């Protein structure tokens, strides 16, 4: 999947990092304190804006820095 918008990039990064850590949506809800609807919307790729506090909580759970969730993933061939 080639992400083009910021929302798509964020969704792709969250999905890949959560899979690597074995975390599902329910785990992210519990660990971040964000609502299921908010996290579903973020992970759907339709997001246009996000509060830094939400981004920070997600990145903490995913063991990365907030900026890493906003960078497009470069796949090596």
C-alpha cells in the first residue's frame, strides 16, 4: 500500500508497528486511553488532523517517537 496523505501514512505506520508488537485495536484503546472510535478513525486513514497529545500517547505505546509515525515507510526491494 502506497500511502499518500498524512492520514494514510499515519494509519499504515500504526498498523505495522502495532502488528510487530502484537497489539490489536483493543490493546491500543486500553494502553493509550483513547476511545475505540478515535483509534478506529485514525487507523482508517481518513484522518486530516490529530492532536499532539493523542499522537504522543500512541507513539509511547508503540515504542517510537511521534515523528516516526508521520514519516512514509520506505520498503526495501
